[in-house]
C-alpha cells in the first residue's frame, strides 16, 4: 500500500503506521519532519517516497494538473537533492523512493515518458550521492475510458515506459485508480420534467452536481443514456457527438439552484 495525500493528519499517519503501509508519499519537508516525529513516537520504522514535480505539460483541465512547479503538490525536482541530503539517512523514516504524479484525465503516453526521462537523472544522482533508491512510483492519472477508444491501453503505456527502466534496477509502482474501475459504476437518475428555454430544451433530473460534480467542475464528459430504449437506440459505444436518427439535442440538468448544476450540454 502506498499512502498519498497533501494534507495527511496526525491521526491518519498514526493509523497508516500501525497498518504497516509500504510507502508514505511525501509532499514537503515539513510533512516529512512530522512523519519522522510520529514514527519515533509510535516506535515504528517506515519507508517514504519523495514526490517530485518534473514540470511536464499534461494536457488536461487546469484543475487536474499536479506535476508542474506551481502546484501545492510535491517539491521541485531541483530541490529533491537537498531534501535527500537533509533527511536521506534518517533511521526512522527510510527515504528510498521517488514519486511522480502528473495529473488526472490524461489521454497521452508522452507526458509519462517525459517524466521518466526527467526523473531518471535525479535517481542516478541520488544513488551516486550514496542514497538507496529502490522504487519509482509513477502515480496515477491514467485516463479512464469515459468515451470509447480515447485512452491508451496498459500495453501501450508499457511500450513507452518499460524500455526506459530496463537495467535501472528499480521497482515500478503504478496507481491505476479510476482507469480500471470508473466504468464499473453508473449513476441512475429519474427525469422530473422537460422544459423549453428559448432555443434550448432542458431535461431536469432528480440528481444534481452534489451527486456528480465532475461535469460542472472539470467540464468532464460522462456518457448519458436512457435506461430503457428501443433496440434501435442502443448505442454501440460511448461518444460525445453520438447522433442517432430520432434523437434530439438537449441539456441534462439537476434541481440545484446553480447554473453550474448540469451533467451535459447540447447532448443528443
């Protein structure tokens, strides 16, 4: 188990120490000092990975980018050497891995390849400075197939990443998250009303942005379709611009008193 998060509380850290997690992903020097303090207090020895920002451009919504320098996550890759110099020989928390997380919702392999290419020289330098680096955690953010056939497969990611790590004697950790489970769940909602507003038709449903905030927060696409339809209206795949004869373009919206309370706009 890898424990990540920019705002771990003392109670959460102690519970994780008691559970014996594999690595704490460290976001800052202050967090690392706190982990050392709590591990000593609990009489535990644990491992940690320093989260570094390789400053790679990750094409996704601005709110979902986490691997640039100007984020609240991790430390600049240039600062990592000093963090290891200051804390790399601690007897309580073994800082022995590097963590990278570029963002969420990406649909390209290139940013991960670039991140590995930028991170490997850091690992080489840390090792030459006497530090043991046993693992590279490439994090998550791998795009979920919300729209059929729009994200790389696991084999395609591997084809780009694995050759870079050959003969590097390092364990690779991945956090696939929603890329393997997002489409395992659905949200079922009921149509309350239909209404016309100017040239727009609205479908008002009983679920709202409090149930699924991604469309309004990230402009995220989620496929929407009636639960019961004639066979001729059964879609073969999930598409943003799916057009079938007999369908009409509508906005699907919720009941909350917010203009942002929508699930889809101009959707057939």
